[in-house]
C-alpha cells in the first residue's frame, strides 16, 4: 500500500495544504511565506527521503507563530495518516548530524504516545524572519499530532542557522529510520502489545 497522505486545514489564521509520500525521493515543494522555515522543511524532505509539498497562507502581518505551529499540526496529522497501522516499521530512529561547529541530535519512537523533549538554545531571536523560539513550537505540534515520542537536542554550536539545520536534518534522518520497513518483523507491529 502506498504510504501517502493529502490534508488541508483552514482556520481564521492559516490555510494549509500538505501532500506527503513517505516512500518518495526527497523532493520538497515548500511555500510557507517564511523563507528560513521553507529552507528547513526542504532540508527535512531531502534527508528523510520523503516527498513533501506544503502550501501555507497565514497571518504573517501578525507574526509567524500561527503559520509555523499550524504547519506542524498538519504535517503531524499527515505523517500519522501515511504511516497507518505501523505494521512492519522499525518504530525507533536515532541520528546525530554535525553542521560545522554545531551538532543536532534526535531520538524518536513512533509509539502513539506524544511527547517532546527539546533541549536547544539559540543566541538570536530570529533566523532570517523566523523566530527561533518557534522551532520548539513546530516540533511540539508535529509530535503531538503524529503520536511521536520525540527527543531533540543541540548540545553545542555557535551559529543559530547551523544549530537549527542540524536539528531538522537529525529529525529527518531519525524519522526515515523509524518509518523504514524491517523485514524481520514479517509485517507485524514492533511491540509486545501487538498494537501501537
């Protein structure tokens, strides 16, 4: 079965559409109106190997909070739908990605139990026009809507752009591992409970 999802979400603050193919080739077509966020989501698509198209029209005249958080919500819902019953997937993923002086780490479990630990700090208020405090908001929205236990950290780094990009790439690579099919599971769910 193809592991794909197409979703739309409209509120008074944002209008978002997401098309996701887990078993794609890393193509990203991203337009959120926030240049740095687009850069991070394109990096996510490339390094996860997923095809991802996102269109977001939000109230950027206010700030970028609603657009970033709501994109996380819809992308999380799309992941949940595309992954399906989780039969045969490895479930766990772990990755560390260096980017020059910075390091990004991600460990995750597609468990059905939403949780976020985010241990990263940034020295500037913004990367481009994106508020750095919104990185955590994005990953929280995604994790809670996808049912993922997600631990993200950047233990060191001097450049905020490098730290953010290392985090997004580490998340992408960990998710790629967790979504991959383990032939030894013979199509079963990777849990002693039999369900996730």
